[in-house]
C-alpha cells in the first residue's frame, strides 16, 4: 500500500538515506531548515521524487502543512559531540522545541505512526554509573552523569524527547516507536563524527595521527542497516509504544582498531599519537538488539570494513569535488 510519509530532518544524514529508500514506494515529504542538512546535488536529484518543506521546527509547524500522513519520522535534531560541547544551549533548545512542536502538530493526525530518533547517549550516564550492563538493553534506568559538563546536553535532550513522546502518545492515543541509534555511520554524515573525521584527517596527511580514547569500544552500524530497522519498526501494526535499540551488535571494535581499518581502506599508515578520551566519553558502547530481532527479524548486513569502504569512497569524491571548485 502506498503511504504518505513525512521525514523531519529529511535533508540530513539518516533522513536522506531513509528518503531514498522510501521514495520509490511511497509519497515522501522532507521537512528541514537546512541549518545542518545540505542543499546539494544529491538533494537536487532526490527532489525529483519527493516534496520538500523548508521550516525551522523551533517554531510551530505552519497551518498549511498537510495532516494526512501515515508515518512521520522525527529525525530533526542537533547531533554530535562537537555541538554538545561547544553549543549545549543550542542542542537543548533545538532538540526540545522541535520535538514539542512536532508532537503538538502530530497529535491531530488521524491514525498515523510516529518514529522518534533517540540515541544511545540517553543511557550513557547509566553505564558510567554502573547501573546498566554492556551490551545494554532498553529497560535500564536512565542517569545524567554530570549536568555541569556540556556534553550532557545531547543525552538529556534525548531522555526528555523519549519522555515527551511517551506521554503525548499516552494522552492522545497514537502509536510511537522510539529508536535509540547506536553509532550509525555512512556517506554524507557530515564531518563531526569519528569515521569521517578519521578519513578527512588521513586525506589531509596528518602524521602522527591523533586518536582520543583509543582504548574505548564501540559497535558501528552502517546507515542502510539502521534505515531498514526503523522502517520495519514503524510498519509494525501494534498500537503500543515501543522503545527499541537500533545498531550492530555483531562487531564490537576498539577505536584504535577502527583507525587501522580506516588506514587500510585509505591506504595510508601514519604513526599514532594516543590521547585521553574527552570527558563523559563512554569506555564501551554496544547495544542489545534482541528486541529489534524479535519484533522485526532484523540482522545487520554491512560489516565494518565494507561500510568504511563505502563511506571513504563518498568522502574522497566529495573532497575531490571541493578541490576542483577552488
């Protein structure tokens, strides 16, 4: 059945990949203020298959936005450790207001399902406090480690977002899926995250190569796997509220080993300059995706080396294009 789908943050990283995946089968509308999502050649190509609404969700949605959507994916947010550390007030203001305004609008839709993008950062404080195991399931108690540290802003905004979604859904009777993304990566994700940072610094010739938190562990999830997971979750017929981890629990990777995978992919092997991890950076993050498997039959398909290769190829082309324009 052809559905009408709205994706907030649709010009951003996961939003664009999701839109491409859905556009051939459904009527897709992207909503973005383009403060972080890029208006580029890839979006220009996608515009032929989707509708685009330019709007800042820190303001209420305009009255003329249609109200006949079947599914709404709320991905709009300020994301990334860099922004959390440098602009925590922007992270909090944008992420909270955008969710409140989206929910105030969504509650008047008839029969639609909401998918809210949360994050593993929601429970980072719980792991640090020793009240959550690793791999981490969805039902752990949530703790904000240290509200005096700017990085706490992002995790808190996602805790508050989950609370808002859960209570709006209870009050207004709509189905919601809250998905905690775990280190999703891939082409077009910006330059604020570890894998594109490693690629860019290698291509810039950094030697020695600085690594912060080389002894930490992460489980990285390629974007096409994450997109498939949230589509399956949102399509479920159940009306109940679901909170589900989305990630790849098959490959837990030491950050130093991740760097070596990127080195092998790029074909450069600089010396290492190992530095301490930033404050509140978790020592280990791996999702328990048992619930996701049980609900959808999900299995990650793209391994780390293949995902890094695809990501590198995109960033290398983007860099070559930038250099050709200068």
